[in-house]
């Protein structure tokens, strides 16, 4: 039996290696998707904002205010008011703040100075500068009472990085699993459905080889490709996480090597389960097109579910579910990965997740073997 | 001397409601093969004739173990194929235009793959490859992808691949279907060569001239039943095979009517 499995496995692996498209999708695509995510995020980030030159100007700013304005990107270049306003309209300048010549802070409220802020709401950079300026000016408004004014006291008793971690931890599992499956979607759907459709599977089934051996050989080939896809996605994840840290600057959260190793181990187990499910779909589907369409469904469910965990309401439901989350195949990996990145996990949770996924994968493969012994596998 | 015996084979399929209505059948159960029995021996060519939809291909698929009969069994030298499928499949080859090779592979790849599946030792497989590729003229395109070969070339590769393991019984469904004159002649010559080597060929076809030229015995299937099974001379009785079978077919239809 092992010899037959090996014969089928070697043939499928050879086909995978010869197919440049599949190789590209397994090795390059997962890394590329994660890399592009990181690249897009870093280009949208405000962290590098201070290095960006802004066309932001002020007129008549008092000296102490001028320093604050320069710190948020304003230029001390002298400009003409009307010309600058025209430039803002034409999006050649972002913002102009004009202080009256007799600017003063009036605590009585009877003779307040009016600051004019010219900006263009249809210009994203202009809006950003306007928001920064408003935040700066808010700090200067007279105060009737203060809230949490003492900088030496930590008022927020929670993890100050929680929101940041929650965002990362909600996104990563879905992205990771989606990129892995994208790498092998075409292969998994074609390896059985495609052979069935082309009648090549019939040719194999008449040989003196157990049908289950054919099923297992094919499954192992897909799992090998999925493993490579997982490694590629994981390499991309490392870049993505680094980009997150750079993006978040002082709010960056740091994960230990052990966290990454745990996530990788979980990824391998869920890949096993996912491949099992995809192969069932490929076996049942009438042709490879149907198989590919159907294979995308469980992946999208996992992806959407993973993202929904960033929603407080959905997260509350999951929290109520508690340990039972770890008993649901594939979903448990998404949940566990999030918790590895967010709050930490116990050994029992890790073991349960891995065992459930491995058992699920084995059950799927058994079902595929059972389907192979059914006459419906023969293409009429 | 080996014997293949098909004993009381029956097979039915469940049609969809749409299929039942289009075929005007009283129920969704369609009996494709109804209690068929015949025997074939080494060194002969046995023909299975019949009109389209008679049950020939279903019978062949049951012999090849692609599908299981609802009733009856197939025996090889007295051994049941149901109980010893792996052992007995080593003695069979099944060839039909329905069975395709992997289009992304080459003839060389396919030969090596099926040599592994048929458990042919490496040295013997290499020797068989040399012989068969030379016999069928596959050497010239052994490293060309199957997808780029003509129908005739693919048939030659299929023939070479199907007999890697030197089977005793070769089940050939519609052997010349879709082939040009030259390729059809090659297939005919192959069948006769196998017969000379002591193999048994079971061929199913609706081509009377092919049966006349190569078969020793023939059976006719109509509506899933064997209506006649005899040697060619007895069947023909001095007439053409086509005329003889047409008379038999009409007699059978009249009886049923």
C-alpha cells in the first residue's frame, strides 16, 4: 500500500513541479500577498508623516504658538494671504492659519480673538493638517476643569496597547489562512475533480491499486504544496508584523520568537484540516470549475469570521462560548492565533486546537477514501 | 490457458425525473445489463456486439471493476474478482477512448507511472518500454506532452501503457472509435498480435466488419440481455455478419413486441 501511495504521490509532486503556475501560486503568491499588505499599510501610515514636507503656512502667529505649529509641519515661510488661499483652493497648498495682529487669550470671553483657518476639505492632506491644527489649538483653549491632567498617574487600568493588539490579532489569522489557501486552491480543486473530468482518474482506478491509496497519495501531494504555501505565507507574515511595528512607532507591540513558533505550528495543523476539507469538495464536485468555486466558500467564511472578532459585539459572543471555540475545527486556529497575539494561551488550548484539526483532517481524508470507493467517483 | 467468466451480471442505474420522462420509462430505475453470462478464453478474440445503449460499455466497465454489478460476479480462473480485485486486476487491461491519459504528462511519464501502479519491476518496465514504444512507434514522440499529440498518437501511447504488465485479458471498448483508417488498422493488427501471443481480447463494438475480421466468437446484446452467443461461422451461416445480426435483432424485437 505504501508503495502505491508513493507512486501516486511522486507523480503528483512531479506534475506540481512542472506546472509553473502552481509553483508560482504556492511559493510566491502567499508571500507576495502578505508583503503587499504590509507595503500598502506602511505607505498609508502617518509614522513617516513628519518627514513629509507640507505646504502649510501661518500669518501673525505668536512666538510660542509658532513653535507648536512648526512641530506639526507648518512652514515659517512668509506668504501672501490671498495668494495662499487661492493655492489652497487649487490644492497647491494645504492650509493657512491667520492670527489677528492683536491676538490674545481672553479668559472673560468678552473680547476673544478669532483665528482664521483656511483649508480644502476635498484635499486629504489639507484635512489631515486641519485636524492636527485643531488638536493643537484645543490644548490652548481656556479650561474650566481638567480631566486626567496629571501625567504621572496611569488612569487607564487596561492594557494601553490593547486596541492596537486587537486590530493586529483580528486581521492576521484571516489573512494568513486566506493566503495559504489561495496558494493551493487551484491545485486542491483540480487534483481530483480535474482528473475526474478528464477521465484520467478512471484510467488510474482500473489499475491493481487500492482506491484509498490513490486518494491518500493525492492528498499527501496537496499537503506538501500547502506546507510550502504556509512557509511562504509565514515569511510574508514576518514582514507584515515588522511593518506593523514600524507603523505603530511608540505604540508598537513586540512578539517573542516563541509566539511566532506557536503561530507557525498552529498554521501547519489548520492547513492539514483545510486541505482535507478542500479534497472532499474536489472529490464531490462534478468538474474542476465547480470545485474551485466551492473551495473558496469555507475560506471566505474563515476570513470573514476572523475579521469579525475585532468587533466588540461578536467578540463578546465568542468570549461567552469560551473553551468551546477550540473544539471547532479550523475556526479554533483563527481564535487561537488571535489569542496568541493578544493575550496568551494555555497549553490545553494549543493542544486541543492542534489535535482537533489533525483529527478533522484525518476524518476528511478517510471520507475522501470512502468516496473513492463509491461508484460516483467514476466519470460516466 | 486462462478463463474469464461473467456470470449472471446485472446492473441498473437510477435516472433523474427529467431523464425518465425523456426516455418515456415507467420508473426511474433503468436496467442497463440484465442477467448476462458469457465466457472468454486465452488465445481468442471475443466480440460483444449491439446497438447504442444496449449495455456493452456497462458490461465492459463491470469486467474492468470500474463499477460493481448489482448481481452476479466475474471470475478469473475460478477466482471471484469481487473477493480478489487487486490480484486479478494484474491480469487485466482495459482500454477505451473514455480512459484518458494525463494531458500534462509525456508518454514516458505515463509509462513510468503506470508501470509503478501495475507493480512492474524497474528492469522489466524498462525492457517493456523499449519493446512497446518500438512496436507502436511511440519513440518519436515519447517526450512530447500528451496534449500535443494527435488522436492516433494518443491511442498508440494508451495501447502501450495499457499492456505494460503483459496482461492475459485485454478488454477493449470501441477500439477504433474516432480513429482514422491507418490508426484503426494499427489497432486491428495489435489485437491480432495479442491473440497470437495467447492473450484473450474481449472487444465491444458496433462495427460488424471489424468483428468479422478479427473475432472468433461473438455475442449480441440487446436491451441489456445477450440474445445470441456463438462462433462466427455459426452466427454467419454463409451470410454477412451484419445481415445475420439484423435478423436476430428483428426476431428479438418482435418477440418483445
